[in-house]
């Protein structure tokens, strides 16, 4: 079956057709989540949340759109939510440490020895999302802006800053 046929069948309630759609794109979804979050288990959880949300909302999917971009957009939003929660938790932990005169919590890295993961962790959450979607998934600035709820110019600034930081880190030998 073609992707269009799978989409039509899935929108009529065929779970096997939806599973067929997902199976051809789940590796991309997991890679995007890992690139954004830097931790494999958290990436798997975010990908599962995205798949569940896609399944629950598939009846509203516009068959004229790209399924993979729609699915990756949902995944990116789940990752951004997790990064916001992580930042909130880390801020709470750092505030607590200052209040009690203890050393601040270490930054959450989770990238192991993988160079690409270390490089991506040097970026802000918005920069990491923008560069991951643009470079690894070929999203346009307009598509990224729609996902992040900001203007295309803001996305272009995130992309510029991300590329500048990455070049600087590579030049410094990370």
C-alpha cells in the first residue's frame, strides 16, 4: 500500500494501516527526540507520547499534508514540553542549593561520549529544536515557526545562533 492509501485506511479506523504508517517513520521520530533531549530513555518516552497523541488525533490529520512532518512536529512539541519541565526542575534544584548554601546541581548532560550529542547539548532548547528539525528533518523556517509558536525570523535567529555555537565548539575541539 502507498502512504496515501495507508492514511485513508487509518483515518477510517484501520489500526494496522496506522501501524504501517508509523513503522516507516518511527526511527526518524526517535532520532529527532534523541537529538533534542540527549537521553535515550527520555527520547523513547517522548516518542511514545507523540505516537499516542498522533493516534488519538489522526481523524483530524489533513491528508494533504506530509504525514512524517506532522508526526515529527508532534514529537518536537513533546520534546519541548519535556525540556521546559527539565529546566523548571533544574531551576528549583539550583534555587534550593543556593538557599541552603550547597553546590548547585550539575547540568543534565546524558550524552555519554557521543560527540554529536555533546555538541547539541551546548545549545538552548529552542536552538536544539530548530537545528534538529532544519538539518536532520529538512523542515523549513515557516514549519519550525509554526511548531514553536514564534515568527520565522525568530527561527532564523535560533538557527544562526545554533550554527555559530556549533562552529565555535568544533573549532575549540569538542
